[in-house]
C-alpha cells in the first residue's frame, strides 16, 4: 500500500471536489492543462497562492464549509487520515502539529490553559498567506476533524480571528466567534479526550514511518525560528521554556540553538517575546481572566514586568488594549 494515491485517481478526486464547490474547470484550466496541478496535491489540498487568491475572492461560505469537511478529503490527505486513526482529539491535533509541513505548510501551536486547549494556526511560506478563506478553512477543518472522529457535535468554547464569521459559519461552529487581532481556537480538554470511533493503531503504525520519510522528501524547510516558536507554544504553559528546555525538545545544544537563530538575524529572547505577545493578545481578550493570570500563563514571574513588556510590544497599556477589545466586540455584535 502506498501513501500516495495515483496521480490519475487523485486528479479525478480533486476535479470532482472542485466541481462540487461550483467552480468551472476553466477557472483552473492553466494548472490542469500544464499538468502542474499534481505537484501541489501533497498539501491541505492545493499549495498555490494563486488558487487561494481565487477562492478567497470568489468562494461563498457554503463552499468554504464544503472545503472544511474532513469527510470529503481525508482519504487522500495522509496527515488527516493519520489524525483520524488517533485515539482521541488531543492526539489527533498533536499529530497534525507534528506533520504540519504536509498540510500547507502550516504550523499548529497548542497551549494548555487549565482544563482547556488553545490552538493557534500560522503559515510558514508564501503559498499559504493568511486570508479569510485560508484561515477559516483550517480552523473549521479542525472542528470537522474532532466531530468526524468522535461522531459527536463537539463545539469549541471560543474561536476568533480578524475575519468575519457569517451566520452560516456561526451555525456550524455552534458559538459566536470573536473579533481578534490574532487567530485562535479553544476546546475543553474533556471534549478532546472523547475516544475516536475512527481509531486505528494498525494504520497509524504503518503510516508513521512513511509520513516521516515523506516529510524528508518534501522540499519544505521552514525557518528555524518558526520551529523554536512552535516548541515555545508547547512548553511555555508548563513554566519550563528556557533555552536549554527548548534545545532539549528539538534535540540540539543550547549553543547550537542560539547560533542557528543568529544566522536568521534573531535571538531566543526575541522569539520568546513574539510567542508571549501572541498568547497575551489572545488571552487578554477573555474578560473572565485577570491580568495577573495572563501574566503567569505567558511566563512572567510578576505582573509589573508583564505590564512593561506589553507596553513595549504594542505601545499600549493592558487596560487600553482590553477597552479596545470590548469596543470591537460591541461593534461587531451590533452589525450582526
């Protein structure tokens, strides 16, 4: 059994899929006729900035939901097939995060907050720039993945981005999305621990070595700083996120880590600050969380240092930012 479905079958599947979305093939004719399409099919579904520009401009939200339906595409996208072989949603998301190069390439950062899991999606190259279509498809695909695996209508407890979520998307998600300067998706951990009906350890044991080999064969090399950030997202909540901790997680020495970051014109301190900023901007949007709690969760030992860092990052005080968040939410809700 091969991880790759034959080019002929895969092209047929995708053509049928695009047809379901309501796109005439002439819209994509240059790719089909030049036989360049198949080389893009190892990604979420097409790794082409041009295609995502077309979809972002022309796709309606019903078509966006069709693109997000894992049941329609997981059979011919190995990481999603492997994810559905997981024992539960938490493991499935972890597997997607491990093989993000195969689905975008994107990076999936996960962050535990007590009894919740926060998910952040980022893009590592020019093929997948943040656009409404691209980001919302990736967010909704994760929801679809959890629902497909559990057979239950699992709802996130929070979701947000800087894009608009229409009523049709809100009905699918099951909750009201929030306007946010960054993107996030939060689930209860208990929902992610519901056993997957699709679990198949035999399939996973077969696929794991092939997926690792598959990644090695891809001409994808995300910046080392992105790798460091991804590890920081995982470690920071536990409090063990010093250089030595991150280096150990990656499997290199602290000195090597610093040297490689230096080659990219950055430092560990700068990358840590970027991650802390992203997490802070998201957590501060939750009105139920005290600033001291946010400060602790993003790795500060005292709230005064957090206040200073936040002002340096954003040019705003924490109080000003939280007032702006409330104002934006009120504005968004008043127009929906």
